[in-house]
C-alpha cells in the first residue's frame, strides 16, 4: 500500500529458494510523508474461495522534503567566546590556531612566532580562526490566516527548512518551533523529515504567541521568526516586544512574488522576500547587520 492506495503485483511461479524483484514508482508533486506498506503476500485457490494474506513488512514512512537552498554565511547572530565553533574567519587573537602569515606594520608583536621567524629570517605572525557562540532560535507561523495561499505557505516552509538545515550543517545550536510544537532535530535529515509533515494549524489568529514566548525563555544569540504576507511586522506587538531580549531578532515576511528588501525597525531586522532563490543573498545581507 502507498498511503490509502493499494497496489497489487503478481508473483511468477518460482521454485523453492527462488527470488523475484519488483519496481514500483511513485511521484510526489509536493512535500509530504508517504506511508509505504504494509507489504503483504496473498495465497489462495484459483477460484478465490479460500485466500490467506501474510504480512511481510510493516509500514515505513518515505519523506518528501521541501525545496531548500544552500546558505553560506556563519556570522548571523554569532558572538565571540572561548566556547563554540570555528567559523572560518581569520583573527589575530583567539583560541583556535590556524597558521602563520607574514608580519605587517601594526601587528601585535606578542603574536610573533619566534622559532619560525628565526628560521625564515622574516617576522611571522600567528593567525587564528575566530571561535563564536552560535545559538539560534527559529519559529514559523502555522496559522493559515497569516498567508495569502498555499504557495506562500510552502515558501515559508522552504525558508524555515533552509535556515534550520544551514544551522545544523555548521554545528550551530538550534531551537526550532513550528507553531506551538518544538521540533527536536539533532541533524539535518531529522529536521527536513519533520518539515515534510508540517501542515497549517486550525485558524486561531494568534499562531505565533506560543513560539515567541517559548523562544524568549531560551538563551539565543539570534531569534528568527518566519511569517506570511498578512503580518504587519512593524505593528506586530509580539515580535517588537521580543526585541527587549539580548541578541539579534530577525523577522522574515514571505510574500509570493514580492521584491526582497531588508530594513531595521528598532533592534529588529525586518525582511520581505518573494522567492526562495532570494534567500541566499538576503542571508548574506542580514548576517552582517
């Protein structure tokens, strides 16, 4: 069975110990979770008076992931510290040693590596990779009243999945909420599997309050909220009130077909975007704010 559709295949006559292979294709037009199975084998008499079915395998989920785009910048919401991950940015004073470079006027002489300098006859300076704390809170509004339609909702899901997958890929701590449900995703595949099953909630007019309240109690260096075009970000009091917390606050408003723009409202970075392909460039821009 594939979901509620029953597929029947006929086994050829086989001797004891024989094997047969079947290929069954299924095309999914959108992200979803397909239940494949149970796989059953049936036997009976030619006239169908007596039949028997035996379950060979229990149902298994097949996840059709949302569309995602790769993101590059590691800087969004990061703060320097002794604990964290190296982000690939070079620094002259940190804890993760990277290599040596030639001295340039103005360098701190305390960073001179004297053994290498004496061996080469040129002053050599230690160089480090910057180590940053990266703790991101991510939430998406699941209230259908916040979106202009299904296509806009799917765009929001793809943005949510792309950002979450990026955080996990670079070993960034992630606290993710979909409406009022927390998504526990230790790795990228688990997050994308969870995103395959996200559906709009029953209309409530207040679909983000729980996530906003939950993330306000979590120590995050960056909080990202994804909402639909029906939201007025500048006038959305739950979001603007959350700017009182430390760290970066980013509100991403998806509007199908709209030109992307980034602006600052107080301490909040407000983003409007109309296509998934806009996200990599938008991410680069907001990562430097």
